[in-house]
C-alpha cells in the first residue's frame, strides 16, 4: 500500500503550476485539520455546558454535521498530490519506465472522468437544496437550529473540482514522462518501495522525540 | 441479465480495478457508478435513447452519497481518534510509558520485551493507528533491547507485532468504521475491543516469557528498581489512564446513573487532554500544524474510501446482491462454523495484499449480512442461533475477530506493513529479519483468534455487562 | 412486467405496513405483472428519499415532513401542535384532504412527486429517564428528541429539542445526550427507547408527525391504466389494514410492555393540558401561517382546511 511520497521539482511550467496548486491544496487541508480541532473544542463546550451549567449547547449535532464535509472532502486533492489515497501497488509497483507511466496516465484519466461525473452529481445534490427565492437561500436546513445545508453540500463539488485540476496536472506530468521516457518525472508522486514509505512514516511521527533528545544534551 | 448478474459482474470489475492498482476509493466509486448506470439502463430495456437518462439518474444518485453519508455525528469520531494519536507523540507518551513498563515488569524473564508489549498496549489506548505505533516504539524500545544483548530479529519482531494492538484497544478508527458500515452501536464496539486487546497483550507477554525461559542468552531481565522509582514513573503516563477513563465514562458510567455523554464527546475530550499535555511538553504551532495536516490527510483518505465504497454499496442495494449472497451462504450444506472459518481464511489471504481499512470496507457490505444470516439473522436470540449469541452479539463478535484478522496481516509477508515500518526505522535490520522475529507472534495471533472464537465471552462480556447489549 | 423500487428505512414495523400491504394488493390484482420491491434503507437515506424520487432513482418512497420542512413546507401544517386529531381514521381523513389541495400538489410537484397516501400515527408522547416531569414547569431544561411542531411545543416549555437519528435514540438516551424522546408507541418499541425508561406521558398529546408515501409522477403516468387502477384502488384497503394492525397488534403490546419494564405513567390533569395548549397552539399556528405566507403558500387557507376537516 502506498502512503506519502516525494515529489520532484524543477523550473518547468508544470512544476511551477504544481507548486502553486499545492499551496492552495495545503491551505484547504489545513482548514480541514482546523475543523477537526474545532470539533474537539465544540465537545468540551457541549459537555461542560451540560454538566456544569445545565445548558446543553443548542445545535451541537447540527454543527458537527456541518463540519464533517469540511473534514471529509476539502483535503482530497492534497491527499492525491502526495499519493496518499491507498491502492494495491503490488502489480503496478513492478512496472518501470514507460509501461509504468502509461499505467499511471490511464489510471488518472479514468479517475478524472469519474470525478467530473461526481462534480456533476454532487453539484446537482447541492442545487436541490439551494433556492434563491427562499429565506437564507435554503431549501434544506438542519433540524435543531435550522442552519442552511447548501454551503456544506457545495463543498463536495468544490473539493472535487480542485481534485480534477490536480488530476489534469498529473496526466500532464505522467504523459510528459511517457513521451520523453524519463525515469524521474516532476510534479507527480512516485511509487516507492515499502521500506522507503515506512521510513517516511516513522519520520513524521517521531521528529519531536529527536528534537527533545537534542535539547537534553 | 438479472440485477444479481449485474451485481456479480460489477463486483468482478471492481476487484480487477483494485488489483491493477487503481486507488481503492475511486475504483469502488467508479464500480458503483457503472453498476448504477447499468441497472437503470437495463430497467429501460437498454434502449439506445435511454442511455443518457440512465447516466443522469446514476450520476445524481451517486452524487448524493458523499455529503449524505459523511455528515454524521458518529463518523466524527474517526478524525478525532486520528488527532489524538498524532498529539500523543508530541505529549511524550511513548517514552514515559516504556519507562514505566520497564520499572514495573522489567524484572520478568525477557523483561524489556515484555515491557515493550505492555507499553505498546498502553499507548494503543491513545493511538488508533497500528503502523504509526510500531514506528514510534521501534525508536524507543529497540535501542534499549539491543543494548542489553537481545537478538535484533526478535527485538524488531516484538515491536512490529505489539503495534497491531492499537487497532483493537480503543480508541480505534477501524472499529468505528466497522460499527458504521454494519450500523451497530459505536460505543458497544469500542467497549468490546478492551478485553480482546488485553487478552492479546497477555498472550504476547506470556509468549515472550516462555521464549526467554526456553532460550539461553535471550536477553536479561532489568531489575533493581525501587518502589519509589516505580511510582515516580507513573505521572508521565497519567494521560493514558485519563483518556481510558474518559472513554469509559462516556460510554458507561461505572458509578451508576447516566453516562457522561456520547463516545463522540468522550473521544474529543480525550483529544483535548492529550492536547493540553502536548502543549505542556512544548508543542507549538509548527508541530501542531504538522499534526493537523497529517490528521486532515489521513481523515480525507479514510473518508474518500468510505464514500467511494458507499456508492458501490448503494448500487448493491439496487442489485440486491448482499441478499442473494446471504441466501447462497445460508443454503450451503455444511456447518455454519466451517463456513465462518473459510471466510476468515479468505480474509487472511486478502489481507496479505491489502490495506486493512480498504479490505474491510470493500468486503463487509457483502460478507457481513452473510455472517449475520449464518448465525440466524439480525433478530435471532442466543438460544436459536448457530454461534450461540444474539444477532447484535454476533455483529460485535464478528467485528472484533475481523479487525484482529486485519491486524494479523500487518505482520505476515509479503506486505506486512508493520514489519516494513520497523525495518524502515532501523536501517541495520532487514525486512526479512523482522518477519522472522515476528513469526512467533503470528502463531500467538492465531491462538488469540481461536480463543475469541472458542470463548466469545471475551468479546461480549463488557458490552453485555455495561450496556446490556448481547 | 413493471417493477417499482420502493425506498423506506429501518426494519419492517407497524409504520411500514401500509406500504407492505399495498405491494401485496397490487401484485395480486395484476397477477404479478406489477410488483413493488420494498427496500429497507438500501436505496437511500430517509432524509434523502424526496431527492431520490425527484432524480427518478426509485418510484415510491416514504418520508416524514418534519425531517426537512423546507423541502415540503405545505404539509407541515399537519404537524402543528395540538390540532386535536384523536384517531388514526381522523388523521387519514385530514391528511388526504390536505394532500389533494392544489397548493400542496404543486409543492410536491417540485420534487416530481405525487402524494399517494398518509402513514397515520397516533399522538406522540414522551418516554424519559431521570426524574419524571410531574408538572409542565419540570420540562424546563430537559433535553428531548422532538422534531417539527412537537419540538416547537416542547421548547415553549423551556425544553431543549435535540436532533438524534431515530436509530440512535436509544444510545442517545443511555448516554445522557437526551433525557427524553417523543415518538409514537410503535417507534418507542421499535427503537428500544422503553428498555431503560423511567416514565411515560400518557396524555400530553402534543401532536404527531406526518409521513406520506409518494410516487414519482412520471413513473405513475407511465403505468398502464390497469396498473394505475390497481395501485390507486388499493390505497383505502392498505390504510384500513394498517389502522387495524396498529390498533390491534401494536397498541395491544404497549401497555403490558410498560408494565413489564416498570415504567411510571404520568397523566396530566385537564387544567394543566389546557394551559399548555393555550400557551402553544395559537402562537405556533400563527407563526406557521406567517412563515409560510412568506414562502408564497396560501397558509391560512391550508390551516382553515385542516381545522374544518377536524371539526367534521
Ligand atoms: Na487504539
Ligand atoms: Na501482510
């Protein structure tokens, strides 16, 4: 299974666009992370309110439901850029050079078609809950405190559109590698063997221990 | 073609896409979408002028799934549990736990390895991710074991194996995912994980002691700690006990009366305590930001698989494949227990090549109803059932066993990810060596699973006692 | 042969017997030429059944108006508190009158949906844990699972309506997220809220939830005359079967179940109830009329229709 990978960088237009888009993706992913963080505080407020002030937080469930799409969708392109969506790379991992880039291009094209259809479908879902003529433009709202749901529903097509952009870039990146026959394409995640992936994983979770060791010396 | 034929055909397409390396979430979503188009088009007799209609209905049906299925309170536990895990590293809990375990049980035969098992089990109570748990303990425990003369294969193997406890002992993202897919109470599943996790840890510990007593030069005990030193090691590990207590109190109140809230709130409160501890230990914005980004990335990965698979499940609902599969399994002329064991062996094979979450999400929609049917249905009473437990009990029991199966696959070749992680952390140890060192634990896991099947009470005791769920 | 998919949720229970019965009748009347495949949750989430109908993913569905007032504002008039409906037959009569009003037909037509029949339910009452609210003042600060008009009625007493999916109410009660749950008796049994309950209000009767069965308009138009007659002609019989089942099967189990669980029955005196009604009913009705006039519905006309049908 593949996790995070390194992405090569150079001065080409492709690499520049890749890094600009990545800044946007990282910003989105951070919003997702902050949403998780807010859930934590929301629970603290809700529990203390209920137990110590006999006043439960009205609409607690409503706010969680509104936050979930933020967590679930908004980082989807960030994850794809880093090769974080899992797959079985036991077969594809054996390919090298042009056959590998061909396989990656095909896989990205299929994903792009799927995600364009998903943008359509999730936008239609948003549209059914949106109505300019209604109060708060809402044709569907949460149960307790009546928050309009359309902004949360809009997040899906929005995040999926960014993923489509990312896929176009990856098709470009793999496509260029396919044509040139290069072994180190820029702007796309590379398949790495399990031990490289593992070393990286270990690094992300134990950097802090090292800092600490350093300061003790 | 009947809708069941379409169901089978699309399932085969899905398996092919997954095997040739398409990302699991998108392969499942695409298979579901293709299936929906096929079903709707077949309904109109596959007439050429009806294809666009079928495509539109399928796309709009699939387009509902991500938002509709994701915005639920219960699912918010998953990112919370992931966040707790990342914060725990910054709270310095790994070293504190290992130090405490060393002082309390280091005097046993194979003391440092036993300490590793119990420290990891303790860390599992704040971490929901097996792979990451192995990675951190590889850094903390292996050097100490090597320093006193342990065989490096064994030192690496014990870390790889003990890491798998993280998904059984709550908090566990994978148990939450199971609960949601099969529509069972999340709290009951989390409670159910405690004893099997502890049982598994005790079997690991016993195995280590047995090996240490059998083989000379295995690794010396580390003793000589005074009781004062022992008690002094506890405060560093305090947040662990606090988090365990919070999660228990938010599922069930041991003092009687109402629980303090939902598991969702309990998880979030646990994360808050660990967050405060990490702040105290010097975590600042730089570390917090990287924890948040990692949490966001892992969450979005899991949620993408969830909605992708649920599009496929929505298609299965239209094709009624799970119903047909259950009927077929139920009609087999062999004992239900034999069928169950065959299903578990199939998981063992599949798990060698697949990620645990992807594997469970892809298979459960079809396998779970079949297992429930084997036992006698969702509403069966313990007396009338095949496995001697009620429908709800069977759902919980099967969940724990299947998660333990998925964990076992983390230490089996060829893709035992925990072993790769340990080898990755220690350039001086090869993956083959880690696999070799983990082999005894593979046998211990097989025994654990046999134990859980023979004595379902290990799984069901807590949920029955505390929630009345059986 | 015509095959319709029907989306309902939960498991088979009193609440779904009108759908089960109509499927049986339609198949019998057409010699199996027209069948309804009922799916319990496989085709859609309960809150998205109207979306599924409008897409055309399935041809028939059940939903409750209070799950999404904005999607079907016109029928929420039937969920107003203290309307005074006192039997399932009356609930059917009032619902059907409202369902055939042109403004209601147009409201559902936005979803390409045609209203087929109601799923009548008795008055909701409240099951709870902790201290029983012997007076209305005791509802102050109580967290209660109540939707729509019932939720509005409860909040005038200072209670805090908290939304919990029906399937999770038992867990929410056990964990203290809500102290009380308002349901019709069949749902209290189906969702297990009585298992650990301490008390039950026998006659608070704040109102009920309106849960119609709808069909996709295009699919209805595409039926042959014989099929359409079989479907529409089976509504009365399905409803009669449902009412009989509810009154004689479900309600017969309810009293003994309360006894076996040791649930305390709380009965309010008429003066208390009258003061509750007075405090809630009038203001809720006028607030509803105002809000729905703003949406362009003939709100007062719908309310008058309901009240005149009840008076019949
Ligand atoms: Na854990
Ligand atoms: Na493996």
